[in-house]
C-alpha cells in the first residue's frame, strides 16, 4: 500500500462483516481484492446519494446513528448498519484494545514490534486505571502504554532500550 493509498483507505464494517476499502485515483475503488469504478454524488433530497458502481446506479439513504463513524444506510430495500474508520484510526483502535485499554485483566503485551523508550513505574508501585506505565516507540511514534486496571505493578517484563516483538509480555498489574 502506498502512502497515498494509506490516507484513502478505510475499514468499513457492514452488518458485522469487515472490509478494507481504498479510494484510488481516476474514480476507482478497491474493495478487498476487487477494483470497481465508482462515482457518488449528493442527491437533491437531504442525506440521499446517487452511487454509480461499475455503471449500475443505486440510490442510498444515509442516517447518522448518533455515534461517531456509525451510519444506517438504506439501499435497494435493505438496511445496513455501517461503521467507517480511516485505516490509521482502525489500527490505533486495535492497538489500544490489544494493549489492554478497556480490559479488566492486568497483563499487557506488545501489539506490534517496538522499542521501549522509558519505564514510568517500577515493580511494587501502585497505579490507577489509565496511568502510563511505559513509553514504546513503534512505527516512528512514541506510544504511552497504560494500565487497564488499578492495582499494584507486580511484574515488568522489559527494560528501557529493549526491542520487543509483537506479543511480548510488557507488564502485569494485580487488581487492588
């Protein structure tokens, strides 16, 4: 994927099924491994769009769901629940989930290869859910890895300056 394609790629979830959609140059759209010609224009009726897909015309009604990036789309007599995230946002969401944000267990593993830049706590320290435990550099960005639960840091499995692989144990917090 080129840098330009990365900025025009989206993770689209339709009724629970997830697809990668990339907008290419010259009106082409790559949908998973299939490339189609697409053109969309706003219709005169508010929140309605005309979609021309491989020379076949569709009328779409789009309703915001009240949640960011979520829509209900009406097309051809069917309703679709759609969640749209830019690829980078989707990746960050998966990264945070895998890093333990929102989890109720205190074991945190690396979700991608990286370099441990800084440890912000030591074993035996008391932390609150959401406190930063370490800074890991990955994909040329520094990411603060936070504890998913409150408690005591019982084990730190890495050292500053250490390179880690995806899945490497980072730290554990025992709930208090």
